[in-house]
């Protein structure tokens, strides 16, 4: 069910009742599928759903849509996430902004936003303007950064072991060698 639930939608699958075919794929009734999906979501197993738009491909006229794709990060004080998200989202360069706890490995960022542009300096100028706007709105941030990328997408491998095994096979990696081992040599 997890794979059927999280697998990317193909364009022809976007219909009025998107989950019926997924329930059939999983071999369960639609009612059972939605009950299990609701329970998994409540237990935070599902994670998130996302869509991915290819920003680096040329248009039919062979024109580039964008050259620079930026993920902006801010670590705002707890309790100010909604305020910061609203202020960040006001800027027209931002395609989407969201609250996600990055944790200590990402310097406790909790507000992220995506921007695209043809000129790197202009994207950075927008970032500086957003930083200033946050300060003017009384929203401090202890850390901020910009990450650049061409393509980023969420795949179901975090929950679908078979997807991970297929990924490893594509790159000639034995997935069993990637398992963590405890001090006794056993697998975790």
C-alpha cells in the first residue's frame, strides 16, 4: 500500500477519483485504502506529497525557463514560523514557501522557500530584500542560507525498500552493504 500511496502520479492518472486506481493497485478496497492512508498520515509515516516541475528544460521554442533555482533557508524563533512564512510568501519571486523543521544538521532552519531566475545576482538581490523585509517585520532569524540546484524531487524510496534496491542496482551497489551494523556486527 505504501508504494501505491506514494508512487508519483502519471499525467493520465490525474482524474476525479485518483485514489480508486491506487486502491486497486494495492489490492484493497477504496475504503480500506483511505482508512490505512489516513492512519499512516496521522502517525506521520507518510511524510509529504509533492509535485515536481522540471525547471531546467527548454520550452518548445528552445527557450530556457530559468537558469538558477534557489532554496532559501531561515531559522526563525519558535512561534514565529507562520508569521515568517506569510512574509516570505509575499515576494513575487517565491514560487512556494513552507515550514519544515530542518533539525540541528541544517542549523535548525524552519522556513524554506523556492525561487527561480535567469540571473544569479538578481535571485540573490531578492533574497537580500526578503531578509530585510523579515527584519522590518520584526522577525529575526539566527541563520539563513541559499542552496542552489538544478533538479530536486521527492521519491518514494524513503518508505519503499524495493525502490531503494532498484536505485542501488542502477548504480552497481549491493544494498545489503549499505545496512548499518551494531557493535556485535548485526544489522540495524
